C-alpha cells in the first residue's frame, strides 16, 4: 500500500511559481512533538534562570542582614560590658552602704542555689555567671535586694535613734543620781532608780525621744507623773510634775513639752524625778543623756 503524504503548497503573490512541500503524517507528528519538547525545555530553562536570579538576590539579602546583625551583636557586647561595669560599681557601693548601716546578716549571691552565703555588706564574692542579659538581670536583682535590706536597716536604725532617750528632759541642777542613797525623807538607805533634777517650779519638761504616752496622772509618792513608751524596749518616767501637758495616748516627739517641774507627791522641793527603763529594768539615765550633765 503506498504511503500517504501530506502536501503544503505556498503560492507567492509576486511570482507565478509556487512552492510545494510534501511530508508524511509520521514526519508531521515527529515535528510537532519536537516543537512541544522545545517549548517545554524553554519554559523550564526560563523558570530555572528566574529561580537562580531569585536565589542570588536572597543570598545577597542574607549577606547584608548578616553584616548588619554582626554590627548589632558587636554593639550589644559593648553595651553588656558597660552595664556589667556599672553593676559592679553599684554592687561595691551597696556593700559600703551595708557596712555603714552595720548589717551583720547573711544573703545569698546572685547565682542562686549554687552561690555561697556571704556576710551582708562584705562586698561579695558571689558566683559570677557568664556575661549576658540573664546574668545582668540576676546581678541587678541581687543588688536590688541588697539595697532593700540596707534601706530597711537604715530605717530601723533611724527609728532606734529617734526612740532612744538621748536628751535631758529639763534644764536644772543634778542633785541626786542613780543608785543607792539615803532617802531624804526617812534617812534610810534605799535604791534610787532615777535622777533628780532641781529646777524652779514651772520649768518645762520635754520628751527625750519619740514615743507614746502610756500614763498621765497621779502615781502615789511620785505625784503627777507621765510615762512614755518609746519602743525598742525603752520607757521613761517623769515624776513630781507641777502640771501635765500631754494626754494618755498622745504621740510625742523628741523635744516636745509634756509637763512642767513641780513638787507634787512625796517630795522635799521642786524638782523632776526622771527614770529610764530598758526591757523592763531601770538603768542609769546618764548613760543615755548626751546634751547635759
């Protein structure tokens, strides 16, 4: 059977001759398949080239970001070093403040459970962690705790100082001291638990420290009497007053008038009987008076 041919005739307008192509169906199919393959390969090549360009752009972008991150990291390292130096300085200053406050307790270092206990105010040492944000946070927290303890200690010290009877309660002449003596009325030996300060009647009597009035009224042989509780185990007593200017429950401050010198009760003359008690026991008031006698 003869092979079937396909014929294509091209007739140009400017020429009388024509061009004729004859080819078989198989040849046509091969040519079409080749064309499709060529187009497919072209599309794949174009896509690959585009991906390659995109990858090169990504590489350049990543290189730029890496360079920027390297700069940021270098700046961060410098900043951490500066912050570490400042924290070290704060730690040293906190230790000096703790020593000045007379702190004697123990506090753990910043390293947590692995740190050794050190005396507060000794300035360390503690287990230094590798420099970094977490180490700085821990050190900052440790310093903050130390400052809180110093602040609390200073506040307690301030309260103690304001509550300690350090001034003479009245201006006058010290006529009798603390200890054994001959009672001026009976003539017998007796223990005198305070000081006798002679002064004119009406001479102001002042609180020698901050406190609360826990008694104001007559008290047997002491006559008109005021008792003040100062806290920290301190109480003071003022007897033979001519008048009382403070009332029960009043909060008084060092230097505030609470009464006036008198001759009430069992007394031989105008004077102030002054006692200081610590933890329930009488003590020599002269141990605490800093401004007179």
